[in-house]
């Protein structure tokens, strides 16, 4: 165990999702949600919006998104670094890297090359004091273990590009029993775009607008058959 003098004075948590980043210091009551992408608008072609800079956009029609991940895995570190620069800067958290330990999430079954690249960037480019890589589901299982007397829990981690179902026993992940389904929030947004484009008007290029519609109007039904009757 490191001595008190060797430990970082701050702990920063970075839940690095494919669609949004949930970030904050361990002392914050709630995380800050930041889009994990670079966006360009048709009306402002010369400018790119990084993360929450999208709030400054005046025209949300036909936005172009550049994501650092595909199907949950990192494919473009150049984009990710620009987003992280935005997150760590004075625009949001003004992180003092040398005095901060970072807890960063990674996808299940992550490739070794991607893990090594992440560690290299966080240590060499940002110079964090220390790094802890972890799956998001493991943090949920840890929370469950602290607040419940149950020895087992099943975590359903549904993200942007996929959903994982992971069993935990006494806080330990059963890797061989983990299952991945290639269904997440992105496929629901695309499905909604297709339905409306087929029935009403073409909204296939209106990803931002239709994603907002999905988040504002759609919900998980507690009584599916009754809700279907009401819809008829």
C-alpha cells in the first residue's frame, strides 16, 4: 500500500461512454454529462463543437458527428484526446493532473492494445498521478455490495452501441458468463428515424433532433400490453 504522502490528493472519475462522458471528482454529488464527440453544423462549417460546446450551435439540423468509438471500442484517439482536453480544461474541471488519480471505465473484453494506448496517453500526455481502469458494471456491483446483503447481483449495462449482462458473486465478475447484445441507444434512435421517415417525413439526417425526441417522449413500459391497447 502506498503511504499517505505518495497518494494523490484528488480522485477523478471518468465514465468514458460511447455517446456521453459522465465525469466528476469523487467529492462531487453528481457527475457532469458531456457529449463524447466532435460535431459540425451545416450552417457553421468552419467551426467544430467539442463536447458541451454543442450548446452554442444555432442550427441543429443535419449535424455531422465524429465519435472516437465504434461499437463501443476506441478507433480514433485524436478525437478522444480533443474531448478529454475539453473535459479536463477550465471549461469544466480544471484538473491538476500530477495531484489527481483517475478512475476510468473501459468496455468489456477490451483489447490489450487499446488498454496500453489509454494508459500511455493518461500517463505520458496528461501525466496523471495514478490510473485505475475498470468496467462500469464493476462499479455498479461494488455499490450493490455496499448497500445490500446479497452476495450476488446481475448488472445490465446498456450503453450507446451495446448491452452487456454481467453476473457478479461477492463483487467478482464472472467473465465467462458475460453476454453482449449489439443493441443500445444508437439503434433505438436509428429505428425511430426510420419509422418516422417511412410514415411522415424524411428525418434520416436529423440525428440530434430525433435523439432528443427519443429521450423526451419514449420510455420503457411497465405494462407493455396495456400500453399497446391504449396506443390503438
